């Protein structure tokens, strides 16, 4: 797996003027956040590389969304694991992009968070490639996982269709993503095409890095929805809005947080994650909370204001209340789990009144949803 552990010399800060990013290292701790936009707000799914060993990657997938069809519109939470083989990251032509309770955890011959090195190389050198994309049956309550055994039918490999895709531009296009807290333009290979059987249209933006060709954006079965409020829309979409990693001592947020608070007195934090429209802190926030606690432990004289900010969806009063509750939840976590004295922390919420980016795009809204740490004199 050494070939996958590209530890690039990119030491981003929380300040403006960070150097451009051309690679995202594939390493334990890499976290990729995607947003799905709905009228009621943006739902975030989180994919985290938990480990890399024995020629395989262990991936954790976590998502939450409101079940609109159920009484009470309950929040459904889903956590799944996936294993991806090193050989498939290099050579696979099948992209198992779906995560559901009926999806097998281990499907040889597939990738999960992007395409393979071989597919990206074909797009760059030949201008075209073939890519298998899946359309699995919906997971019904209590349904078992679809078999991954190709000798058994039906199995997961019965549900993909080959897309013949062609590169659109001669060079990379830039895709905006927040990387380690910094608004960044990532180079991507843009390709479009149709499926070979039904003729569905698709569009892909793959990170221009053969060591880790992440999917940054895609649209599948473009314009194929025939009925309902989404009529005329796309069957499936994906857009990465945030990426964070801690692959080496130089990459840790401890250094970035500490430096930003020492030099500027404030730091915007983007990898404290909350449940949708809630102040409940998601499990993936634990490393960042721990690092904030460590910084405060090394600076016992520091006092912080924890300020909550939201995007522009929903009304002023709702967002103001939500931002206050989220700031209070962060303080409570630091006090209860990391023994930070309550007197060292104050909280405030500003709702959607202090945006740092546009509210017209998913990536802009993701930058507006943040926790700001302000060092008090």
C-alpha cells in the first residue's frame, strides 16, 4: 500500500493564501464529506478511511436524512463499512458508488469513493474509458444483503451498466472544495457519456491524481426522473464539499488550530459535524474535539468563545437558535469529555448573519456551516 500513501508537502493553514492542492493523500483518517441538497436543507454523508492494511482499505460510511414518507419525518441514521482492495484501486473498471443496508461490505473488482488509477489514466491518455456504475434494488426494511458471489444469482454484479465516457476538456478543470478548512480549487478530469444498454447520460469529475482519483462530483441518469417533485431531474448526484486528512504530524489540525489562534486569534472549524437541523454532534467529530482539547491543555491561560454559524436555508429565528445550541453542544463536549474548565469557554450563535461564502451552492453553504473559535484577551 506504500504506493497509495502519498504524503504530499501540502501544509494548509486556516489563513488565506494557502498553496494550491494537487493531491489528496489516501491514508487512515482521510474524511470526505458530500452534500445532497433538498428543499429543507443539505444532508451530509461522511466517508472515512479507518485503516489501510493487508492490501485493502477499510472505509466507514455515515449518513443521515429525514424520511419524508414516514409519519413524523423521523431522522434515519445509517453507518456502513466497506472494504476496497489495493488491486482494485489500481485496475477496477466497476465503481460501486451506492451505500445501503443491502450493499455487500466486500465486492471484489470494485472501487467505492472514486474510480481506479487505470480508468483515470485511460481518460488522460486516450480521452475515453469504460466505467461500470451500479443501480442496486432499493433496500427494504429487514432485507438481507445482496450476494457478492458471482456464481449466485442475483448477485451485486448483476446490477451494473457500462458507461462509455469521454474526456470533455483537454486539461483539468477546477472544482471548489474545502480542504483541511481552506477553500481550495482541486484539479479534476471532466468526462461525460452514456450507458451502453439504456443510453442514460452521466457526468463525472475525478480528482486528477492517479494515486487517489476521488469522485468530486457526478450526475447519473441525467434528466431521467419522470414523476414527482423531482421530475426532469437526475436519478443520482454527488458533490464533495469538504475533505480533511491527518496523515502525518505536519497535517494535523492541532498545528493549524494552534497557529491560527496564536497568530490571528480565531479559527474556522469545518470538521465538527452535526446531525441534520440538530445540535447533536456526530461521531466523526471526535478527533477534532480532542485536538481542540489538547490545544487548550497546552495553553491553560487561553479562553475561547465558541461561535456557531449556519447556512442561509430556513428562517432567521430557526438558524439563530440552531447556531446557539450547536455552540453550546461543543462547549459541553469539551467540558464533559476533555475536562476543560467551563469558565474558559463562552458561546454565541449568529445564525446565517455572517456568511463567508455564497448560499447559492452546496460548497458555499458548507463553508457557511461552521464553528468559529475566537481567543479572548
